[in-house]
């Protein structure tokens, strides 16, 4: 298990001691998953949720009194061009 690679992907600094502890934790989690894979679930119905609750939906009505015009939205923008916000480019990752 390459804890160092996972930590770099998550951008989390990990010491050597923490790396060993995390590796052991990952091994335990993977062993539990291996045990779960052995369980026969062929006769079990898929379940999306167990509470019996249903989604409550509402109409997506537009309240024009709460909307900004484009000029209002851009009024305090430090930089704008042709009706759009202007921001600096981000070309690199840290």
C-alpha cells in the first residue's frame, strides 16, 4: 500500500510514523472489504434507502424581484470585460 502516494494526491503531509499507522489501517479496512465480498447476496433485493421517505419537490419558480441585472452583478467587480468577470489564469497546480 503506497500511503505516500495517497497522501500526495490528497495533499496531506504525512510523517513516516503516520505512514506506518495509516498503512495498517488501510490493511484492516481492505480485509473487512474482502470479508464482505464473501457474503452471498444473490437473494437480497437492492435497497436504495430504508426509511420509506420520499423526496419533496417544489416548482422552480423564478422570482424576478430577487434577480440582479447584469450591470448590477458586475457593479463591484474589480475587473470586467464585455459583460463578464475577469479573473487571473490558473495554469499550474501547487
